[in-house]
C-alpha cells in the first residue's frame, strides 16, 4: 500500500500523498480491489491522488477502478485530437502530456503541460462536448481512464459535488493567471512569469521542457526565449542543465522581474 504521509514540496508547501489519511479506510480500499482487473502501474489506486474523487465512499472508489482502462503511451503519440468527443476522465499516472492547438498556419500554441497525477476532465458533464485542443505525450506516459457514464453514476455524492466546485474554481484561477502572463508585453517578464508558473506546480526546482515547448507556451520566438534564458543564467537566476532542463536558483528575483512589469 502507498505511503499516506505528506510530501514536502521544494517551495515549502505540502502535498497529500493519497487521499486516505485514515489507515482503516486505506485498508478497506485495498481489500476492495483484490481480484479486480487492475494495472501494475497504479496498483489499483488510480483515484488515490485525484482531488476530483477525494472523499468518495470506498465502494464508489472500487467501482470506478473496476471499470477503468489502463494504457501506456509512447512519447509523441496523441492521447486525443482536437474535435474528438469527450468520453472519459483521464488520470496521468506517470509522464508529461501537453495540451495544444494549432492555428491556420500550423503554428502550435501550448495551453498547458500536465504531469504525474494531473487529470483531464473538462467538458465531462456537457452533452456533445468535444476537446478544444489536442493532447500529445512529451514523454512515455501511463494513464488510467474512467468512462463518463461510470463517473456520473457516483457524482451525486455531496463530497464529489463539492470537489467539482473547488476544482472549477481552481481552473478559473489558473486560466486568469495564464491570461495575465500572456498579456505581459516585456519578453523577459513574461518568461520569468512562466518559469514561476511551472516551478510552482512542480515538486522540485527543475523545469523539464524543450526550448520550442517553452516558446509555444509563452507565444514568443525560440530565438527570443533562448536569448532571455541566457541573460537569466548570467544573472544567476537559473541554471540550464543539458538540452531540456532548467533549474530555478532564485525564485524571488524571478518573481520580482515578473511583477515589476
């Protein structure tokens, strides 16, 4: 069974490692999944890290896991494409997936980048909903999917309803943050804000992204991003490690650059 203690982020924040802090409930869930057709990757605990399902009764958790699908995708493959129907909740067990769309000239815009334990569930409760973006694996990724109909059966639970409200509020806050970021005119400030945005959502101070993915995320040219990153490195704000890894050395200075614009 997974450790239910809290993990401490690099920025000092805590993150629950699993929803069942109560040992008895954890044992009950473990007993409930014995014999089910579950994947080795998640050990049957697909829902354990998902805030949307936090606090659901154990029998509801077991039912969702019993009907979930498990899959491993290769780097560069599509989880879904823009315009396809929304049919399931996707839990990213391991790996990184970008949500992106392309303009009429084929230029990519990255909406966001998701990682371990993130979920894709927008549009789940709307009839005829389609994805407004594509999902592409940046690394090999292990996912678990719960069909829309199976989840709707359990959302009458008051706890699930409250979790949905909380997550919608967080999504709105996140969208507002990204809009403010992209409205920042100064390239250095926009890039500093993006680095803070990414590192605040990471368990470590390293940001693992290729240069073209960063450029597509902040709507800047690759040459501009490369030049500004070199300037930040000379200032001692970041350290570039290899082809696609950036370590943030001075969070406060990056934040000051961003908010001063």
